[in-house]
C-alpha cells in the first residue's frame, strides 16, 4: 500500500447529534493498540483486517456508524464501514464535491463538525438506521 496518502476514520454518533471526523487518533488506550498490532500480524484478507480495525477503534470511540476511508488522489474510497448502508461502500467521494471531506483531508488534527453545520454531510441518507 505505497500509494496510501491518508486513511481517515469517520464516526457518526446519533446519540449526541454530533459528527466526528478523525484523521489521526491521539493516545488511544494501550490495550486497543495491542489488539490492533496483533490483528495486523494475523493472516487476514485486507477486507477482514479493515473491519477488525474499525471494530477495535469503535471500542474506544463509541458510535452508531463508522467508515474507514482511503485517500487516493483527490478521492476518498471506503475500505470498511459499520452501521452504514451497503451503498456507502460502493461509492467514491470526490473531495471537491464534499466540503467536509476536503477539510478533513487538509487537516493535520482531528476535525469535529457541529450538528448544525451548514456544510453538506457526505453520508446523509447512508446511515443504516435512517
């Protein structure tokens, strides 16, 4: 995966009506890091590895829906998701079409958008519980 520029994790929480976009996780629990390290050493397909990574991160950051995205050029491509419709995994997300994703791709720190943000949500209508 030499062409990997950035992997972003997107967590959506209906409980708090906030949307958290995280490009970099800072100081996660050591137990979670160990679990991730062990998973990376298992003989798993990339698809299974991404799902396990997402599941492990969700233990630290509870959410209703999450998506692991790979930045390829000016696009985000889904690698795994939880709590989202299948359609969310079949799409590519062009940064120029999605201002929130463009902000995330440009950020060097975690980005949080308030629930009343006027920027369109790229995952609107793609949450499985909607």
